[in-house]
């Protein structure tokens, strides 16, 4: 029976997570019941949303229980199976945890994946997985871009933001990306085809407002928000009539108190809407999007950047990159060799 | 040539408006050009939105210019006319100003009104005017209530809120109103048929949250927001999946800095939307709503409470009632005898 190393949550973080909030434990793998399988996790997806699940707050998913491994989407190979749909040796993905082995069963987010349909199985954690589906449905179904409109994206160099900018260009939009630091801003233009890039670092609210006005002189039709706080607040000032704010993430406040919003009144005077996006509401429509995303990735239409750190021992520093902004692409933790 | 008393803005208010921000002046009425008419204003509508127009901020209408009379919707009788559509002696309403006489012309918000179609011409400033149209379109088109849903209304005893609660009941919803003080809360139940009333005064954010949960144990499907700040923030905690926040007004922050919002993240986890309402976007559809509103008012389906103060000399204290909450119904200033 293999040993299962599990990155468990033992204390709820107060602000930024620290080492003592977690414990790496080693346990035997569980025995399978009928319909279950054991997935050898090769890669885990590290996402800002995981931080929310560490809090004891009611949400769309229950909080991670203390003592449980940290919830994460993983992709891996079936090591043992009592499920005909998941034979030993096949690849699968699911909402599992940061651990060597996860117990799986059909249903929910769990599904077989085809390693030969993508150039890297990690894409099932990025452009062809929840990240790609988020960019796709949040932009197209909540934002509803029309050709010629201007789309402002915060966290534009991030996993979701980098795809949103590219899909918006495919729909004929002008794209303006906001990111932290000159290197990321250069990447926005070079890798993701953004028409303009704004470095938010060191900018006062007024300076940020001025930079957005300069980059989007015709105003913003869609504000795709991954960050929140001062960036969301500044963007609202450029929002056009009937503008749409797609609220996809608020990474600026996942480890700290929210930054006060002063410009919500803009929604009233512009008859604009701010709509939250939660991927679970689109599960019935995944089948529409996955083939299109896979085709775009395969033919190079979508540039996919991934940042892979290796080793379950590195789970915490790899996760914290998301909040430091030191990752260069979708953050992924490699747990086992392919 | 009659004398025209005009309640002019001479200084932009810093916070709550004070007497020195205004000057009552007397001028001759202007000569008419072809197509124009002179309206003897009988009643002016005092609305929180007027406060926004006093600021020098870009908005859906230009700021009131210093020296100009304070913009307001009025209803009155045509005193002189060079417009066939507005004969002398007929009644009309329009977006005019707090003054004895306004220069009118066809177009925009200006339209003839029939004094015999309503029990009081003041209703053209309340249930059959912009207020009624706001309640109607904001609730039905932005909120989109379904029978059995729960609607939470802030400023529920106010001009818009009192109508929203009643229209929501007509659509088979459960209604919870928030207002300031026990007298208003009693009025919510007695006059407007609210199923539950919450007095926000003296309540901490936690206490307000608890009161909303107790009054809406199944959660809130539509939050109809007239107030903003701590009340909006508390309501977000009870918002159901796919909930709708109709952002109609933010009276709590018209004279002061915005109160920080902490719970915008609820929009994400609930896949909910917050949408601003601006009446001008619905002008083409006024014709649908006015007959229905007029019929509801006429047959007593809608209870319409109006608070009429008299005299252009009282314009400022009458206007300030809106922010003190000392008005008991739609605030109207009587300028001339009928």
C-alpha cells in the first residue's frame, strides 16, 4: 500500500498563510469501495480561490476542514480502480487535494482526460481546465463583448487574465491590461496581444485613473476584474454607459481587509452592472467550451503560459507566489513525475 | 411680465447643503421663441438625485451651473405659449427647476399631463412620474422578480421604496423593508404591505445582518438598494445564488464619503449581479408603464404617500428632509396654488 503525503490545513490563516497553518502528513492510501478509484496526482492547480476555502466562511464550497488536505484541482493517473469509467493507467482530473493520491469517483468535477489531445497534461489545469473555462464563460457570457468594444482586464498577466485578453482580441475588442511591474506589462503586449498595458505599482488612485483614461480614451465597456480594491475602484470611473464589470476575483483582499470602494455610484449613473462569476453555474455548458478551447490551444491561437514549481514540500511557497505576483503564468505544483 | 422667483445654486455644497449655497432671486420671465412655452410651476419634485447634480462631477446629466436654478421635475400650467402642443391653460410636466416659471419646449422629459386622469396632479411627480417609473422598471426589468422570491428594500418608506414593496407584492414576492425608526417601520407594514420591517437605526453591522437573516430566513433574491453603505453591505451577506442587487440610489453617501463595502465578494461566490438603474435608459418604454401605474393608483392598488411642503422659501429645509428622513412620503414642494 503506497504512502500518501498530504498537505493538510491545521489552522485557519490570519491574513497571509504561514508555514504553521499547514502540516505535511504521511498516511496509508484508503481502501476502495465499489465505484471508486485512486488517482496518483501528477499536478495540482494552485489558484487564489483556495485561499477563500481556508477561511471558516460560508461560500459556494464548504471550508476545508482542519486536518484535511488543501483542496485543489489535480490531474493524474489512475493507480487502482473499482470504477469501469476510470481504468488503471488512464488519466483523470478532478477537484481533489494537494496530496500524492486522491480518492475519486464519477461525478462533480471529476472526469477522464485525454493526454494525447493536448501538448501537456498540465493544460487540463490551465487553458483546457477550470481556468480556461472561467476566462471563456466569464468574458463571453457575463461580459458579452461586441466587436469594437474596449475590455479592461486586471490581473492581466495572471492565469485567467492572460486568456481573457486573448479571447477578447479574437472577438474584435480593444484590450487594456493592468499588471504589476514592467516585466509583466511587457509580457501583456508580447505574449497576449494586449493593445495597452498599465503598471499599477506605485500609482495613486488619481494616477491609475489617468492611466486608464489614456489607454482607453473611448471609455471601458467591459471591466474584467481579478483584483478588486483600488484597481476596481479606478476602473469604475472609466466605465461606459451599460458597461459590464465581470467580477471574477478579488485577489487584493483575500489576505487582508477589503479596500473601500468609493465609485460604486458609477454603476447607477451609467446604468452599468457588476456581476459575479462562479464557474459552477456553467457546469452544464462545459461541453460547448472545451472543444473550442482545446482547438485554440492546439493551433496556437491561444498562448498558454504555465509556471510549474516542483514538489509537495514546496506547496506553500508555490501557493504564495500568487499573492506576491512572482509567478509567470498559471501556477501549477508538480507532485509526481509523469 | 410676471416676476420669476428662482432658487439658484451659488456655491457647490461641501457635504450637507447649507443656506449659503443657494440664493433666491427674482427675475423677469423670458420672452418666448417659436416652439417654446412658459410653465407656471405648481409643484416641484424634491429627490435625492438633485444632490448629485449640485456637484461638479461628470454624470448622466451635466452639473447644475452656478447661478442657475436648482434642477427639478415640476408640474404646472402653461401660462404663455408659442407651442401648439402646449396650449395656455393646459398642464405639463418636465425636468425644469425650482422656480415660479420654467421655459419649456417639446422633447426630453417634457410632456403634457392630464389633471383629470389622477386624483392629484402631484401624482405626476410621484407614482405616475419618474418615481413610479423608477420603481416599475428598476424592480421589474433589472430585478426581474419571480413569484415566491424574497425582495429586500432599503429606504423602504421612501418615495421609490414604498412603491417597490407594493409592486413586488403584486408579483407574488415576500417583501422585507429597511427603514429608520419605529414609526417608519410601522408604516411599512401598515401602508405598503411589507411582510417584515427592519429598523436599521442603532444597529451594528452584525446586528443588521442578524435582523436580515431573521426576516429573510430563505435568503434574499433581490436587494433593492436606495441607501448603500452599511445597509448594502449587510444585505449582500444574505444574497442568494443568482441574486440581483438593484442599485437605484446611495443616499447614505450623497453628502459624505462612501462607507467602505466589505462584502462585494458575495457577488462572486453567489454568481450574483449588482446593476445600476438610470431611468433615462428606459425613456422609450415609458408608454408601457404609465397606463399600468395610473390604473394601479386610480383603483387603489398602489398606496401613494406624499409629503408636501409649501413655498419656494422652504425649498432648502424641504429638500433636507430627504437626508434627515423626516418626510413621510414622496417629498414635494408646492410653489403655486392649484
